[in-house]
């Protein structure tokens, strides 16, 4: 293989095959919602639920492990 093909192959191997939905827990850990991480900013995290609805959850409403 040429170096170019090796480089491209190694880069493609590091990309995720599919995004995964994960649980996002509330601040006290008693409730959760499954969603796909889209983005975050200083005020919250935006996720997409499996029904394709996008939600922005304020950071102070999220469990510390989810922030």
C-alpha cells in the first residue's frame, strides 16, 4: 500500500461508525432521557432524542457526570 492509502485507512478507522444514544440524567440522578449529543455551550447541552426532537438542557439541571 502506498503511504497515502495507509494514512486514509488509519484516519477512517478512528471515526465512529454510528453515533450512540446515551442517558442524560437530571441533577440528582433520579430521572434520565436518552439522547444523542449534538453540541454544548456555557448554558447547556443540546441533544437529539430518538423522535428527532432537539432539546437544550441547562447545565445546572444535569448530573455532574453528564455536564
